[in-house]
C-alpha cells in the first residue's frame, strides 16, 4: 500500500511541477507580447540594417589596418635584408677589374632590390 501511495505522490508532484513551468512560460510570453505590442517594426528593421552597415565598415577598417601592418612588416623585412646584403658585401670586398665588371655588379644589385620590392611576402 505504501508503494501505491508513493506513486500517486510522485505523479501529483510531477503534474504540479509541469503546471508551474507552463504557467511561468505563459507569464513570460505575456510580458514579451506586452513589451513588443507598440513596437515599430519598420524602425527595428532599419536599426538592423544600420548595424549590418556598421559591421561591414568595421571589417573594412580592420582589413585596411591589417594590410598596412603587413606592408610595414614587409618593408622592415626588405630593409633588413638589404642591410644584411650590404654588410655581407662590406665584409667581402669586390675586386673590380674593369668597367664591364662594375656594370655587372651594379646590375646585380638593381636586380636584387627589384626582386625584393616585387616579392610578395
């Protein structure tokens, strides 16, 4: 007899719990409906569009900033590579025996600097 009594008690408490959850949900939905009753949905959609435009402009600004950082890093790397090449050239003096050798050496340096400026890192 006790098991039957406990079963009824558990069933009734489950019913009360479900009824209280349903009542709470009904109250919340009623509050939301009251709060949005006088809402101008046209204005809400315009605000949504404005937010999208702001997000897009923010992304463009961030992309531009990232590109500038990348370019400055590239320039710093190119400058460091040129300085290293110059230091290596200073440690190994070039013996120029004629005008043709001097012309080839200057052409080689120009090609190296062109290579650095055209290389996309």
